[in-house]
C-alpha cells in the first residue's frame, strides 16, 4: 500500500462519518442502551475467546453453559471499573466507553447480518433496500466497512495508516499466522 492509498481510505472514512452525523448517529448523551451493549459485548467476548482457542488448536471442553451468567458478571465488573477509573486517552480526553460499546455491537450486528444472508442462502439475492442495486453480500460487506470507517473517524484514528502498517506486518507473519482457521 502507498501513502496515497491511506489518504483515499481516510477521505472515504470522513465522508461516511459525515453521513452518520447528518443522520443522527452521533448525538451527544447516548441512547440509554449502553449497559445492554456492554453486556452483549461481554457475551460476544466469551464466544470469541472460545473460537480463538479452537483456532489456536488449544483443546477446549464444550462451551460453558453458564455463559450468560459469566457475561453478566463481566459486564458488572466493566461498569464498576469504568466508574471507578474511567479510561482517559492520551491528551486527557475521557473515553466514552458506552458509545464505544454501541459502535462495536453495531459492527458485530452487521457481521451477523452477513452470516444470516449466508445461512438463508441469500448472498446473491438483491438486497431489500429500494433503489439499491446490491446483492445481500455486497450490502452487508459495505455496511461493515461503513461502520468501521465511521468508528475510526469518530475516534480520530488514522485508519488508512493503521491498515497500511498492519498489512505490511501481516506479510511477515507465518502461514495462516500459525493458526488452524
Ligand atoms: Mg446490514
């Protein structure tokens, strides 16, 4: 990747963010759903760490059936921790953890919609939006990219630079990064 590619990614990200602002997705004050988002992310976290163990070939017993209770406890701990010691970004800016949780749970939601289209054999079907000439697969992949770019811009992260550097780093990693999937 070249530096000019970084700029293209960042310009697109800014445009995506501006559209989200115009449509009310960056209202100050939150939605009242932060606690739910934090709980759902704790639940996703448990599922993801199970998958990560499978990817690494670490023998795992079946998924813990108490996963909902474990996630509830982790969400309580997270809420307690951020109340006692709220994260502060370099430069003194307070990180809005609830807002971050909403961003991430929305991102996961788009990935789930992609899976739903796959599981219902609808990847190549036209998406259900009027005047939108995209297949379900194209639409959900675009949604994922748009959510990601919006988050990066909202957090003032240089996404183009990060992708370039991480992509270069990935070239140096072993086959399948040493994992099974
Ligand atoms: Mg979608």
